[in-house]
C-alpha cells in the first residue's frame, strides 16, 4: 500500500465560517486583548527593572494588583480567541501558489513569526501561571523579549491588512447566508452560523477569563475553578517559595543589619519588636496573577534608616535566599510611604517561616516578587 502525503488546499475548506468578516472581528478582539496584555506586561517589567526615567507610584496599593490581574486575564482570554482566529483563516495558509513573490513571501513570513510569537507568549504565560516550568530559560526575560517580537508582528500584520479589515468589518456576516425563512431550502452547509461562531468565541474567552480571574477578583472565587492557589498556605495566604526551598534557617543569632556608607546598625528581633509598630492592610500581588490582601504589622522601613542620619536614594533589601527574588530595591517614593513596613506579624500573629519569619518587606503597589522575605540586610543606596 502506498500513502501519498498531500498538503491541504484552500479549496478543501467548504465551511462558510471561514469568512473574512469573522476573521476581522475575532482579530479585533484579539488585538484589544493583546494590546492590554502588552501594556500591562510592560508596566510589570518596568517596575521590576526600572530605567532612570521610570517612577511607579507607591499608591493606590491595589493598582499593581489590577494591572497584573488584567495582564494574566487578557492573556488567558486570548488563548481561545487565537484558536478560533487560526481556524477561521486556515484555508488562506494553503492557498496556491504558497508564495507569490518576494513581498508576498515576506508577508507570509511575518504571519509565521506572528503566530509563533503569540502562541509562545500565551502558552509559556499559561504554564507560568500554573507553575509548570518545562523549560530551562529564565521565563521573565524570554517572555519580555518575545513580547516585542509579538507586538511588532501584530503592528506589521494590522498595517498590511488594514484595507481587508476595513472591507471585512463593513460586510454583514449573513450576506451570503440563506435567509432564515428559506433556510430549509438551502443546502445545509454547517450547523453553526457565523454569528454563532463569534458568540462561541466571545463566550469561551469570557469563560476562560472568569474561570481564572478569581485569583485577583475574589468575588469570582467560587466559580474560578481554574484559579491557582485560591487561599492555600498558612494564614490563608499562598506561598510561592517555601523556606525549605530557599534553604532558610533562622536561629537566636538573627539580627538585621542596616548598612550605610560609613555606619552599620545591628538590630536583634526583640529590639525590632520594641520599636513603634504600625499596621497596614496590603495585598501580595504575585506576577503570576494571584493576589491576596492581608493585615501586616511591623516597623516602618524608614524608622531603621533615620538613625543612620542619612537620606538615601532608596534601599536594597536582602535575604540569605540566593534565588532571583531573594533581594529587591525599594525606590525612594516607596521608602517614604508610611505603609512600607518590615513586617513581623501577619493577621495579628508572628509570621510563619514560609511567609518570611522573622522579618519580611511589605510595601504598597508592588509586585509580590519584590516583597522580600527573610530580610537580614538593608543597604542604603546613594
Ligand atoms: N527571599 C525571598 N522572598 C520572596 C520570594 C523569594 O523567592 N525569596 N518570592 C517572592 C514572590 S514571587 C512572592 S509572590 C511573594 C509571596 O509571598 P508569600 O509567600 O508570603 O505569600 O514573596 C516574595 N518574596
Ligand atoms: Mo510571585
């Protein structure tokens, strides 16, 4: 028996659902979702790697929770939309000749890059939210780099397709569909109308969003069955990296060192406990999309710096954890915020070791990755 492999052809696709009006509409939704996802992703990147010109405000405390919640939710909603969009335009991939010349070849190459970059972003992003790390590269760096490729390819694609999009958006979806009253007489081509397909695409995107958004919007928790870590962990607060994973042990000898240019101040835990205590309700808003509000009590970060007599340009907060989130920089505006604490207590009780005992940083409007646990050193930045 001989098997001949044959590439599909445009003519093989008969469904009226492969229609440019459908493609343009799903494409528009995808463009909006990707646009929000890109901007919120860039915000998150800038906060974590701030260039000199960038200042992220220290409040309102919930702002990052919202931007990062939007990032993850729009990314997840894009997955079914991208699937539908690819299916609708599938015949176009197989039209003959496959390449019509240099310009056409470049355009088709740009579409290949577009699909590859978008699929890569959505799938690695989803895996990251689910804490599946099936790769050896450092996710944030690659996710950031490919974001630029994706957005560039989207801009090229939209620019090249603008005339088609204009025309397609103006066409009525049911123009060449049988009118409803003589539908029975028309050949039954498909059980689903174009409007039906659009409705299904919108519904699945909304469903994907609602099923995961409970990580940020807690009213959705009861229906967010796909949400990660809805409240697991001691004191109802999730834990990303445990003390064990970070190889943290704390003993009697613990002290916090605050180092300036010429001075160093060593504080024991009882000394920290005897200083003025302040309480703030602040969320941990993880870059992976979950966030959780809690009541934190401890010493104002500025209170351990003022005695050194210096006015630093921010501080570096350091723990013995050698992982990528074992230290963070607190910018000047955050440092001066009264809710920026070296927390000793969570919801009224001494911190659990997994939440950063004996001392962890908590500050308003900041990615969870920068809320450093197990702090034992503070370095003033000039
Ligand atoms: N030292 C240290 N602090 C850390 C981390 C870490 O890996 N090491 N992870 C950060 C991340 S990614 C998050 S989301 C928060 C979570 O805080 P929690 O475990 O108390 O909920 O801690 C942050 N602080
Ligand atoms: Mo995180």
